[in-house]
């Protein structure tokens, strides 16, 4: 997956579409729908999807995982069938010991759902 280039079709104010290259993240989301089909943030065909691409009413499982070449971590969250939920996926950047030889940068992912 690391060797695939990913693109997002961003609509411009004038209505035209501009292809924007997106860098593969260390952790990415995917969904499995109730009918068994799937949607991923970074598709194998090079398409990049935003959260708004998800049909949230049809989601069975919400997953955060590390793509091949980035690690093997995975978190699966099964969505309650009897609840209407809103999926949450965001991140924050933190820098510890800034401007020192010990400076460390972290990207912290926030992932889940709210009822």
C-alpha cells in the first residue's frame, strides 16, 4: 500500500475538480457495512475518502488500523444495531520538549462514536 499514490478530488470554488495528492497515514479508518461491503479511507485503487463518504446509518463495524508497511495495529468497534451513532475520527498533534535535543512529535488519534 505504501507504493500507491492516493488522490482526493477536491472541488474548487469555481466548480472545477482539482486532484490533490494525499500522504498515507500511520493509522487509517475503514468501515464494514451491514451488507458486507467495505469503504476505506485509503482505497487500493488510490482513491482517498473523507468521513463524509461514509453512509453512517449502514455501518456494522468501524475500524482504525495500520496499513501494510506501517505496522499491524488494529482496533475494531462494532456499532450497536439499535442505536443511531455519529462516527468520530480526528487527531491532535503534540510536541514534547520542543526546541531541545529531546523533542518528540506525536500524532494522537481520537476514534470512536457518539450516540
